[in-house]
């Protein structure tokens, strides 16, 4: 197979030029990295987070680079607030091309250890909030001729983590829901894909760290159980977000994109 020389590859610096992208849970970690890479590739990003101060700071940092970004506080477990955020975005910018529904929750424990409240909150954040955000978005995307909806799941949705019943159960469920929505809305040119990160070194891993007896135990797991023998970085996940958001993945829908250094193999 021959490859074109680099000079013949398309310029991807403006891959999302003119697109409007809304990201939940974007005040730090993977959400922040996704908002950043989409803004750097031309999108106007709406950065939302439960902690509005974090969302504001991300937007300010992007604006300092000369990029287009606004921010808002958003509790995705508040149905009315979530729907209003989508409506406000479309009302202000005229469209919504990309939704990255990223906010989530992690609680450790097996069947007897996880509090019922922990399972309920896992369901509300890891499944139901994505349902609400997508439900509020699809009508606008249908009217404008399509769009891309990315839902953050986890590689825990394609394998089973010992003593992480609430997390693994809800991540399997959200992948199933994403695939169902993909099948239902492909005819409307609305693509749904699940992003399934493995261990990325962010504070979100606190549940796994606690379950493994502290940071040292988690580090030992990373080095011994992941074929690539290391953490992933937020930049590596950001590249996958850009792929799913853009026309690079125009013939992909209903896919669970696993980026985990081979852990699930």
C-alpha cells in the first residue's frame, strides 16, 4: 500500500472550523483536554462543569490563546438545567454540532460494599444524565442536518473490574444506550459514539486508588496489568475526541472506542 507524501495530506488545523461544541465535565482532566483540542481545531466551545469556577478558568485559558470559548456552571443531574443549557446554546449560536457528554461518577465496592445511594448516583451521572443531554440535543441536530454526540463511558464498559460493581454496571449500560441511539438516529445523520478511556492519570481515579489500597497499589496495577505498562495522558484521549467529533469519523456510529493501552485485552 502506498502513502501520499506529507505535503499531500489535508491540512487539519481547521478541522472543526465554524462548529459549535458543548462539553460537560470540562473543568479538568479529559473534559478539559477535549474542549482544548476542539477549540484549537476551530470550534467554538461551551465549557460546562459542576464547578463553574473551573469551567470559567478553562474558557479564560482558551481565550488567552485567541480561541473561541464560553463557560457555564451545569449540574447534569438537574434535568431542567441540562435541557436549558442545550436550548440556550442553540439560541445563542444558532446550532450545536458536537455534544461531548462527559460528566461521570466513580464509587468503589462490591455488591455488599457499595451504598445504595452510590449505585443511584452512579446511574444518574453515568447513564441518565447522558440520556437527558442527548434527548435535548437530537431535535436541534436533526433540524440542522446532523451532528456528532460523544458519550464518555469507560473501558470498564467492555470488561469487568473486580469490586467496582456500580461503575462497571453503569458503563456497560451507557455503551448499550449509545449503540441504541446510534441505530435510531443514523438516518438523521446524527452519529453517536462512546469514548472508553482506560487509566488516564487524573483525580477521577480516586475510587480505583482507594479500592487498591492507595497510590502504590494502583501504580503496581498499572505497570503489571496494562500491556503498555503505563498511564495514558489526557492529550492521548483528546486526539480520540477530535476524531469522533470531526468528519474523520464520518462513517462511524455506534462504536465503543477503547483507548486503554491494551488493558481490556
